[in-house]
C-alpha cells in the first residue's frame, strides 16, 4: 500500500487478503472492464475490474489487484501506475 500511495488510485477498506480494491473514480468515468483492459494493454500487468466479483453487476469504478507477488514486481507495477 505504501508504493500505491503515490498513485491516484484510492484504496478501499479490506479485512485482509492477497487482494486489494482500488477506486479510480477520480481518474476516469470509463466502465470498469474498459478501464481495466486499457491499463493491462498500457502497463502489461494483470488486474481485474471489481465488477467481475459482483453477483449483480455495478459500475463502481473499482479495480482488484493481487499482492501475492515478489516485492520488486509490486514496486515495478506501482511505478507504472503513477503515470495514469
């Protein structure tokens, strides 16, 4: 989370997991799937839109990141996300 604090993404409360949800509401109004695909193409990392995990699809402008990675991988991804 420290590395991600330098991005414009805003963390959402989590009770503990290998995953963290981040809002991109202050960055874009694009639908979640569109924004997620654009980021994957732009920074070549894997992420999911938050809508993938909802039984009733909603557009909350949320992305889901996995943090079960090596520290250097996480830092590299956060550095790339600073530019969005």
